[in-house]
């Protein structure tokens, strides 16, 4: 097993329990991964899955999604004048059929005009299989390194973050900074729930006995409203002249306003009131995904 980041061959490593060693990896020079969409993550995952199955090259859409994720996730400037680049190195995807999908991407990032400025940037991106659900839980990037003191392999946790949104990208890891790390041992995983909260609002009758004063006030308001409606109706009839259609329309409006006023009055003196109550239910779909699939390596 070679202890190098630049190795491009797949190395089989023994399964080790994560947790014995946790290292704080130095992030690549990148901002947050805001802006990566669920569609980009799924396009990248499905594209890699298709080419692994069919032994083909990445499609234009797959390449575009991968580069967008790498560029945004690694904080590479998209301003052409900055001459920054993100050269795709490798990608691993999670297995299919779960309620979340994920991909581990390694890119070489740097500035074209500065020799020796490049470094590795590894990020993991996850998305819900159903766009109406949101991610919750934990994402991790882990690996295996050779401990020269104990002269044995040991697991390392390179990144741990809380999942959120319908798409999530971890902050970057620069694996070059972890001594004796087996490059091809690096994997990404996510455990949690794809969740959807549905809120239902219903109207409920609640007992509300009215006082004599409240009923009298409601009656006065109703009488005033009916008087106003009748006055408006009379004006409409005058304006209609000899037009039967206009008179019919005016009468229709009058009846509707009169019925509304009456209904409002009845409600105002009723022994109940209508209140709206909201109730929420949350559907959780558990998932546990990891990237043990054969990595796809890019020609650069």
C-alpha cells in the first residue's frame, strides 16, 4: 500500500473502525460551497454511475456538473482574469437505491501563472433522491493512514459536518497535508434522514358566548351595512336606466352583498367562533450511504 496522495491506482485497504484517530485537516483555500444545486449533484452522480456501468467517458452534462461542484466547493474563482483552475482528478459515488445520493470529488486547484501554487481539494456532495425532502444528519470524509510510531494502519476522520438543505457540500479537505495518508482509502459517507414536513391548516369551531353588548353592536353594524347596500343598489338602478341587463346585474350584486352582510351578522352573534389551527407532520426516510465504489479517474 503506497503512502502517497498522487497515486492513481486503486489500493485495497482493510476495513477499520472509524474513531480511533481524528485529525483536523487544513482546508484548501476555498470559501463555502454555497451555490451547488441538487440537480448538479444528481447529474454528477448519475453520470459517473452510467459510465461505470457502460465503461464510457463522461458526457458533457456530467463533466459540467462535476466541474461546477468542484469549482464552487473548492472556492475557485470563475473570473477568467484570475486564471484559477480546478482540474478533476477522481470521483467516487455512493450506491444507488437510497434516499440520498453522494459523490466524493478530488480536484487539483491552483493559479495557472504561479508555479507550485496547486494543491489537492477533496469535497463530498450529497443530495436528496426526492426534491421535496431535506437532508439532516452527518456527513464525513474519512481515510486510512500509516502510523510510523505504531507501525500500523489507522483510520482518520478528515471532515465531519451536519447535513442540511436538499443539497449539501462539505468544506474542502487538502489531503496533501495528512502525512502517510493512503490516497485511495479516502471515502465519504452520510447518515441521517431525508425529511419532509407537511403543515395542514383546519378551521375549528370554538365556544364563544356573546354578551348583550356585543350582540347589540353587531346588530347596529348589520343595520348600517344593509342601509348602505340598499343605497348603492338604488344608485345602480338609476344608472342602469332602461337597460334590463344592467338592472339584472345590479340586483345580483345587491343580493350578494345583502347575503354577505346577513351571514356576517349571524356569525357575530353566534355562540361560537371559527379559529384556524395548524398541525405539522414530518416524514423521515433514513439513509446511510458511503463511497466504496471503484473510483473514476480523469485524464488531465
